[in-house]
C-alpha cells in the first residue's frame, strides 16, 4: 500500500505540474484572439466565440484550481487520507469539464471561421454557413474574401487549434487524475477495514491472557 501511495503521489504531482503551463498557454492564446494580427479592434468586430472565454475561464482558471489541488494531493500526507483524495477527485472533474468546454468552443471556432471585413468595412462571417465537406479549412483559395484584419483566418486557425489541443490535453490529464483519486480512495477504505480487523483480532487474542490474571 505504501508503494502505491508513492506512485499515486508522483502521478498526481506530474499531472499538476503539467496542467499549470497548459493553463497559462490557454489564457495567453485566448487573449491573443482579441487582437487579430496584433491589431486593436472594436469589440463588435471581434469573433463572437472569443467572448465565451473558453481559454481564460475553461482551460485557464478552471484548470488552475485543480492543478494546485492535485499538486497538494501529490504530497504523501494528502494521498494517505480520504479527504485529500476526495478533494483531488472533485477538482479533477472540474478541470476535465473546463478542458472539454475549451475543446467544444475551439472546435466551433475552427468550423465557423472568423468575423472579418470583406470590403468597404462590411464585417460578416463568410464561412459560417459552409458545410463540413466544403469548409474553408480545406479550401485555402476562399481565404482571400477576408480583407481585414490581415491574416485573420490564419490567426484564428492557429490559436483555436492550439486551444483545442490544450483543452484536450487538460481533459485527458484531469480524467487520469480522477481515476487515480478513485483508486486511492477505494484502497484507503480497504486499508482502514483491514486495520480495524487486525486491531479487533489483537484485542480478542489478549482476552484469555487477561482472564488468567
């Protein structure tokens, strides 16, 4: 059991350490979406899906919390008690949901395309009604329809793809921690039952001796 605690603690610590930089990258990537090609635009000219804060809130803040909790669970004392493992489990589920939220919004952002100026300051979503087969992602010749901001399509594709990958990685890591915490919690319960039985057995074996005295 002690060996398992050490392994579970190391696993939790590695997951927590991996989640922190991923959450930072998600927040930075989401912030960059507000400044397409490094330009400062009016809020109404920024792609609507960016305002869902999928990188800042979903893959960022909602992952920071479990990351710190999981790092705490990586310590031997936390992994050795049920309270620590239950808290780690709850926060890991929260992190997984945040990562999945980021994956969903990022996927929608990639499929529907950006808001852009097609000429004469007319901002629309030129690719929002595209089918999956004829999607702009597979037809680079259609990108020229967007005049401003410059390189807006490439900017969105790169950042939404990055957020999609980050959210997926975070969800997987948090789900691994969920399994790790569940196993640790179940093993902890079994260990307590065994310890209780051994204690009762020792007390029972001492009874004849005390009677003789």
